[in-house]
C-alpha cells in the first residue's frame, strides 16, 4: 500500500545503461588490482574521478 513508483525517463535509462557498459569495458581492459576489494576502494575512486572525465 505504501509503495512509491518512480518514473525514469527513457533517456535516463539509456544513460545508465551506457555508463554500466563503459564501466564493464574499462574493467575488462584495466582489471582491478584487488578484485575482492574493488567494491570498497574502486567504487570510491570512480566517484571522485567523475569530474575529471570531461
């Protein structure tokens, strides 16, 4: 009864899909040094580098 349904535009879904695909390609070319620690350190590094991509 208390469910909230959020609308996500087609362009936003496409943007998310492209980002995920680019990350997968990047990881296939440059595999993380420590696959078990990627979630904690790798995700934070990507978040901080987003401003430098443009």
